[in-house]
């Protein structure tokens, strides 16, 4: 429908914070089964787990870890932001808070990345 | 500047076959979006339907989608929304279109009532007028939201309204919040029941488009957050009883 075409009213920080929170949550939910499957190998097939852990030395896996930590950080801070916004009667600009949360998440992800490489 | 022509596209919907949708409008200084729409209706296409009344940002009847963003058109200068010298003007989102730029506001006002956005008086005309303390925290909270002009800009900006036809929407919920904080209103239980149902405040995802686009700089998102807190408190209190 033409009504949904070109809705530019979403281009503001709070909406972007909202979508970032949702998408990071979905991505983490998709990652978790894989995570548990690999962890389960510690019990079922330790040799295979070691093989898997060797993969973490590959550059591409390190980049993926950067993404993972970013998702975790962004989702955690987004959730804290949301809880603070809805449960604490704050009126001042939540936009600043949202931006700060994203910045801190990014900082943590970058630090992790620097340590990894 | 007057010699320049503006390229205005009017989104007249799927039933606009054969109707003119592109217009060249002479540019003028201090020209509002509503001026442009009026020029089209008066000089180019008298069949163009749109709605306005006061032209000074008080009546809330002229809101439209301008370049994909809901705005009060009487207080929006066209120069602020032009992309080059062109802009698309359409009917408000999330409401049924009657014709061209005129939408059916019934769902908006029905939800206003459904959210108990009505006065719940406890006194009669024989009682003395209640004294209102303007500095009381609840009154400050109520005052923050009372300048709503029912323009439906927040309702059109809200993606939660788009996704859930039952959602009461930012304007109605904000009015419920102001009444909840109004010392003269005695509808607390009715309001909390009305805003905690299926279409109530807990649908809100705090996207903040209502607050970002409110032409009167009101903050419906925070008002809805207040309702979330009050309904939760009331839920736990009732649970203990």
C-alpha cells in the first residue's frame, strides 16, 4: 500500500534504539541453540569440542565474536534503558540515554575486539 | 523567490485513477503546507478534499503526512519540508481515508473514550469549587499533557497502532494519564481498567515516535510509561488483598 511507502517518521534515535534492541534479541535467540549445542559436546564428544575451539583462532571467528559481544552489549544496555525509562519516572531526554547506551556497548565490543586480535 | 514553482505530489490513494496528483504551485515567502494544499484546491483542482479550520495550530484538524512524516500543516512551512523543490503530501497514516487528504477520525476519538478519556466527576454544582494545588507533583504531571489538540499526529506516527488495530494509541493514553493525575477526577479504577486491557498501555514498545512528532512538544511516551507503572502497582496491590 502507498501508505507504508516511504515512512521517514522512523528516522529518530528512539525508534532506532527500539529496532536495535529487537533485532539484537532475535539474533541472540538464534545464536543460543548453536551455543548450547557446542557446549553440550563437552559431555558428549570432548575431542570434537576441542576441534571446535581451535576454530576460535581463525580471524573470521574473531570478527564474529566481536559481533556477538556487540549484540549482547547492545541488548543488555537497551534492556536496561527500557526498564529505566518505564519504571523510573524520568522525564529528561531519553534520547541521550539511548545514545549513551549504544556508545557504551560499542566501547565494550571494541575493547573485546582489540583484546582478541 | 516568488517566480519559483513547487512540485507537489498529492497521495490520493488507490482510487485516484484519472485524477491529477502532481501539481505545480507558485512558491511564496512564509508559505505553509496548508497554504499549498489550499492553493491547489482553489486554483488547480477544486475536487481535492482536505480538512482544516483554525489555521493557527489550535484545532488539530489539518494534520497530514508530509514527506512521509505526520505534521500539522498549518504551522509547517513548506520550505522546511521540501526535498529540492518537491514534496509529497498524503492523508494521515493509521486512519481510514475518506477522500484524498481527509481521513475518518472516528477510530481516534472512539479510542479516546475507550481509554476513559472523559471527566469522572465526584462533586455536584452545589459543592464548593475544589482547590487545585498547581505545584503538587501529580498536577505537574497532569499539566504536562493537557495541551493536546487531538490532531492525531502521534497516532499516525505510531507503528504499534499500525500493527494492532485495538491499540488505544498515544493521544488517548496520554489523556488517561492526565486524568489519573487530576485531583478533580475520580475515575481512577475505571481508567486503570481501561488502559490495562488488550489494547492498553502495555502494548507500547516505547518507540517514541509520538513524542518525536508531537507538534505541541508533548511527551505521550512518558505518559504511557507512567500508566505502565500505575497499572503494575495496582495489579500487585490487588494481588495482595
